[in-house]
């Protein structure tokens, strides 16, 4: 199992082989139980997957990843409603970079990754299709660098997504923040109530409010609004979206309300903030929330 897996370390990732492809499974199918003999990275393209490894069970939506490690006893249950399509590649490792965590700490399932990771994954699959002599032939250094970049990004986003929010935060707050950040990143216009947050945190509404106040200085709903406002700042500077479009992308249906709240929190209107920075000026804004609570920006 991964707990006892030890890998030789070096300056770069060195692969002994790599091979993979794409496959479609009919609704309700099952793969396994199987004992995985090598490393495998799976990208779910269509359909939901329930992945079991040992005692752990994960539901993986389209766009999610499963990272299988040698020695894992695993089972895949494919979506019962629609065909499941996924891409995958198996690989062997000779050495891993010296700054990577131990395999036991590698994330097994990821349900949200940046376009960088998904783009790198597609690039790996394209390389596999271009090498009809794999896995018999050893991967070239550039292929190893490509997989290294993918896995390094995979690990880095995992550290940023989980460990930062874990830092000095009570478990109910951590659970609630993960939910809130997913909503802001994936579906900011989705209604999210205090009852929803308390349910995710597994505590009462009053208790989650007390915990948020102690941990962040704001109530859960205030924190959610501030998270949405923080996503607006880079969009104002680095896109040509209108203020109305930015308001909607950040979860505010009313542009006037968005502008008023932005001004209250940051001390200037969205338009003034954009104009000053685009003209080479500077705007000193106080971050209302710690950096680890800031959602990732997607445009």
C-alpha cells in the first residue's frame, strides 16, 4: 500500500514507462476489485464515478481526477444513468523530485483542478498517442518533464486547497469554508444559506456563527460575501468584462448592490479601482479575509 511505498529521490522525475488512452463504459458497470500494480492517473470526462480504495469511498464528478498508487485494492462504479468516459495513463517511476511529499501524502481524488492541470493531462495523452512504441520504449526526458509538471501542479493545488484552510481553523469552519469556496469558484449565483453552511459543518447555526467569528472575525454569510468581493478585484484589472458581467460572475445579480458593497469594503468603487490601476496608479486595499480563504479566479 501507499503507506509503505518508498521511491528514490533525485533532481527530476524519471519514468520507466508510460501508456494510456481513453475508454467509455456503459451505465452501471463496475471495474474491480483489482490490485493496482503501478501508478495510474484517471481523468473523468463524462459521467460520475464512485471510486473505492481500501476503506475509503469517493464520488468523482466529471472533471475530477483519481490517482491510483501501487498496491491499492480499488473498485470503480460507473454512473448508472449515462455512459462514463474517462482518459487515463499508467506509469512507472524510477525517481521523484526531492521536494515532493512522500507517496502516502499524495492526494488520491481531486474534484476541482485548474485548466493548467487538465491541459497538461490532455498533452500527456497526445504524447502517448504519438508514441506507438510505448510502453516498450523508455519515455524521453521531455515526456518525463511533462508528467512532472502535471503531477507537481496536482500536488501544489492540493496543498493550496486543503492544507491552507486546515491551518489553525476548527474542523467545522474548515468544512464550511471548503463548501463556500467551491460555490464561489464553480457556481457563485447558487443560493447558499446559513442552514446549508451549518449542515456542512455538522454543527448548529448558532455554533457555526460563533466559530466563524472567533476564527475569521466575520459571520459565515459575511465571509461568503467577502469571498465573492475578493474574486472581483483581479477580474476588474485583468479582463475586459464590464462591471455588470463581473458582478454576475462573482455571484451578485444586482450590479448596484455589488458596487455599493465593493465600495463599503474597499473604499472605492469598482470602476474607480479599475481606472486607477489601469492608468498606472496604485490603490491600497486592505484584504478583508486571509489569503488562504481567497477563492481561485476562473474566467
